[in-house]
C-alpha cells in the first residue's frame, strides 16, 4: 500500500512569492512615478496581479476580502469623475489609483504577515542602489533639484522622495529585522541618507514614527491592566506636552527643522486652497480634477498663490479639494480602521503598521502624495495585511474514509 500524501503547505505561503514580487515591483515603480515609463509600468501591474490571483486555488481566492473602508474610499474617488473639473486628468489619475490600490491590497491579503518582510528586503536593495549613485555619480546625486532645494536625492527624482523613503526604511527595518549588528548597520545607513536628504518633513515624520513604535512595543510587552494603562498615560502626557509647545512656541519647531514660519512658501498655497474649498465643500472638484493641467480652477489657484504648484503640499487639504468632506471622512475612517487593527494585532506587524501609518499622516501635513499618490499603495497594503491576519478561515471537516473490511471478517 502507498502511504497517504502529507498535508499540503498553506497556499498563502506557496503563492506569496509571486504576489510579493509584484508588491515589491509596484513599490519600486511608485517611487519613480514622476517618470512616464515607471507610471505606465505601474498601471500594467494589475493585469499581472489578476493572473496571479487566478492561479490561486479556489480556497485561497475565497479568503480574499476587500475591507469596507478601503472599498468605500476608492468607490467615492471613482464616482467623483462625474463632476470633475477636468475629466481627462481625473480618468488618468483614477487609473493610477486603481493600480496602486489593487497591487497593495492583493499583496497585503496574500502575503499577510510576510508583506512587511517583502518590503524590508526591497528597502535594503534600494538603499544599496542609492549608495551606489552617491559613490559613482556624487555630483548628480547631490545636486539641487529643479526647485533649488539643497540636499541629497540619490537615485530619486527629489530630495523629499529620498527623505520619505529613508523614513520608511527606518520603520520597516527596525520592526522586521532581528536585533543585532546587522540591523544597527542598516539603520545607521538609512539615518545617514535621511540626514543627507535634508528633508525636514521626513525628519519630523521619522521622529514621530519612532516614538509611536516605541510606545507600541512597550505596550505590547505588558499584560492588559494597570501596567499597560501606565504606558498609555505616559504616552498621552508626552503627546499633550509636545502639542502644547507646538501651539505656544511654533518658532522652536520651525527653527529645529531649519524652516521659517512660511514653510518654504507652502502657507501661500494653503491659503489659496482653503479659499476654493468653499466652492464644492461636500464633493470637491473630482479626484485628479485639479493641478494636472491649467484648468480654470488650477489657474485661479496659481494666481492666488503666485506659484505654479502641481499639488497642494498638504494631503489633508488636497483630498478635501478633490473629493470634499465626504472623501475626507471616508479616508479618516480608513485610517482609523487601520490604526485599530494595528493596535489589536500587536507584535512586529502591528508596530510596523503603526509606524507606516504615522509616516503617512505626518508627511501629509506638507506633501500630498501620501493620500493622492504613491502613499495609497502602502495604505492599501496595510489595510489588506491587517484584515488578512485578523480572520481565520473556517476549518473543513475531515473527510471520512470508508472502512476497509478484511476478508477473514466476512461471515459466511
């Protein structure tokens, strides 16, 4: 007799390599999405994701669930093309939105707890490429950008892109690599590149993310009860103190970051955006309906701010301008759901999720990409990863084999 076959490995881990590779590819392409070639390659990735999903066993496909907050936010953005101020630009931006969300959500769902590990390996490779550009072509890799902003940009289009990537590298490598000299070396490398980028927003976001991860780790190590309550109370006191200082003495923070109170001209853009928020407060001008081309709304914003900006330099304001209060409320619901799931999950995955979420929210104070650009890939990956791990598929009842009757047991 031949022995029965052993248990088959979980399909998630068996198929996670292909999906993980697509997630890593999308992450790399999103960093250079300002280039047309990278953007079109990113738009083609959902077709590869579809083929990979169809190759999964039916049981695996049945486990895929689209979180309601993520689906509601994406659906509202898609519907907004109906009243967009520039439907052509909105259509292209919505293609980008679907590409980012599809790859991020599927990658998080299929890879599960391995999604941050996939990004950790990708981050290491990109860090090495960045170092190579600084060594091989230092003049080009450290030259000021088109806007004249000084700082290293390495292989990235702008210094702020390198800064955000290094902030993400610090969070990902700290939470995913085992303790030891190897992790310390990678963290030092990411910190050096972060300082070289001279990105004030990335430095501030990193500081806040590190504080949140420290709180989450300390909280996770203590049992529920008085000890955990003390950790939460101490964290709340620190947040209150820092918030009070930021309101009462904002000059201290701007000086520490090397910025003036105008935030490098961003306040003029914010004032112009706020003025136009009242035109369509509930629904906005459509996702991608502004900034892409010199439409009447965009020209009015340029005229009032006296600067030809191509985004609002604030994700919270930009999402209100594009999809209104309804879109902002759905986004906040999505962010809140991710935060709650990350706190419940705990462990390295929960700490990583909290850190990345803080990076997106803090960076959105001075940049729009966390909520309207490549940050959507990370947000979808967080949502997919956390919703995947919180659900355990129901166990199938064991198949009962028919009893074998030996010949000598048959009564004649």
